[in-house]
């Protein structure tokens, strides 16, 4: 029974990775199409998430590209969050704890880098 429960949580966790990757690909592709259609030269500069969202609403390529990279970076974080919740849901505290430690390490790296 325990092995079946672990297999049951594998699917949603892998689905998070797949959806994050697909969203990122779509955002980057829209950015590339906009960049090529407007004859952009050079490499667009990355934007912070809020500025990227405003730029994307204005159909600027740098906004779409930045959002695509941002989603790609957040995908593993979402996967670890899903793992913590999934393991806690099935009361597998050892793996929930390990996942929480990984999440804490990701958060610490983000805070230190900022």
C-alpha cells in the first residue's frame, strides 16, 4: 500500500515540471517571434518580473523572454513545494523533512544572492 501511495504522488509532481517547462517554452517562443518580427538586433536585457510583466503586456520581446526564464527558474521551486506538500499529505515525514530542507536551501540561496 505504501509503494502505491508514493507512486500516486509522483504523477502530480512530474506534472508540475511538465507544465512549468511548457509555459516557459511558450513564453520564450512568443518573445523570439516578437524579437524577429520587429527586426530586433542584439540580445534583449533581462527584466525583473514586475517590469517583465508590464513589458509583455506591451508586446515587448524582452518582457516575454524574461518571463519565460523566470518561469523556468521557478519550476524546480514549485516542484519542491509540491513534494513537501505531497509527502506531508501521505504522512511520510522523513521525505517531507528532506524536501523542506531542500526548499530552505533554495530560499537561503535566493536571499543571500539578493
